[in-house]
C-alpha cells in the first residue's frame, strides 16, 4: 500500500511528515546501497593478500561522497522528527559511537595507507578492514535493536547479533558484486567466489528478519497476514526468492569472456536491498519509534517542515546530480591506484 494512501486512511493528517519520512527512508536506502558496497569492499580486503590496491581504487572516487547520504539521513531525523531523535539516538548511543569509530578508522586508514612506508602499509590495510567491519557490524546491530523496539533481552540481543552478521554478509555480497563489475582477470574471478560464498548468508538474514518482524506486534502481523494483504503482498517474498535463485544461477555462469553480464549481480543486490527496505518500511509505518511514536507525533510543526521541504527540494537534486556525475565520469573498469 502506498504510504500516502496509508496516511489518508489514518485520518487525513498533514502530508509533510509523510514526505519527510519518505525522504528519510530514501536517504537511508541510498546510504545502505552506496556506502554498503564500499564497506563491503573494505571487508573483502581482509580475504586477500593481493589486489588490495585495485579493490580500493575501485571505490576511491566514490566512498567519501557515499557517506553524504548518512549525514543527510541523520540531519533529516534531527530537524524533521525532533521528538523521536532523542529516543532513537539515546537507545542506540553505544552502537552509534562504535559505528563512528569504525568510519573514522576506515577514513584515516584510506588516506594514510597511500603514504605509509612498506613496513607500515600492512597495518593501515588491517585498519581499513577493521574499520569497515566494525561499521557494518554496528549498523546491523542497530537494525536488529530497531526491529525489536529497542527492548534488550537475551532473545532480542541474539537477534540483533544475527542481523549484524547478516548485514556484514550483505555488504560483502554487494561489495563483491561491485568488484565483479569493476574488476578484471583474477580479481573478478575472486569476486565471483566471494559473492557465491555470501549469497546464502544474505538469504538467511532475509528469512530471519522476515520471520521476526511480524512477531514484534499484532499490528505488523495483521498488515502481512490478514486478508487481503496476505494475497496482495505475496509477490514480495516470491520476488525476493526468485532474485536469490537468479543470482545463484548468474554467478555460476560468471565471469564470461565478453564481460557482458557483469552488471547482473550488482543489479540483483540492489533489488534485494530495496525489497528488504520496502518490507521494513511497510511494516513499521506510520511509526518512527516502533509501536511508541508515529511520524505525526514525532514531527516538527508544519510551518517548520514546509520551509525545510522547500530547502530539501533544492538540495536533494544537487546531491543526486553530483553523485550521478561522479559515477558517469569514473565509469568503466577500475584502474591502478595512484596518488601522484
């Protein structure tokens, strides 16, 4: 069901909180996809003793700009939903801190490894891997806590650990898919093997989240399993299952001599992330704090939101434009890593 239609069904409340919820969701999704693949590449650098320079070169023009979407998402949460940000960030204070430590370590390592002497470069490579892994684990753990309503008991913490591991696998998979597209020769062949090895861990995460989320409340359970929603939403899990099978078959056929279908794994990974995100958004809407605070209760005043919405209509196309331009300029296979 479309979010705007749900808003109308809930009593015709202001459309501005719905618009900002959509912008917040879009920012998070774009961050997960774009920074997800470069975090995945960072994680995969720990799986090889060679090719690190070419792997890092493949994300060099993009990784810093990809984090813009995280900054935008946090900014939207702070200014558009001020009554929720204290609850959300308060409940996630420690994992957010851990994530920031990982991102800082990763950023410092990315720059310093290029100028380090040979004896020190291996340590900066380890730091780049560790920062990528720490950030991914923290994000997955936060996702698990959010799904379980920030309730910390043994079962919920175990589920959050599972989502953390699954998100690491998801990032590694989309990172490997990126390397299939941008890599050549032995690096591309290794990327195919990495994608094959992480695909079914991603499927496990999908199943776990799909099973647990409806059990978090009777409201979410009804949105998925009561008629007519059970019939209308059946294509979503069926489509996800079909994508997993198609990716499995595609990876068995890669790499090809012409490299014609190297884009398929990345497209499939993006589709899976989008489907998973839509499922979560559908489940929790209209709540920004699960089962505790709706987007209307958490939102700033309509007057403030309207001013910010006009600004967002100016800023978002600019961010999207320079992002698209950078990908166009640096399209094609990754070259040698150079800093001269």
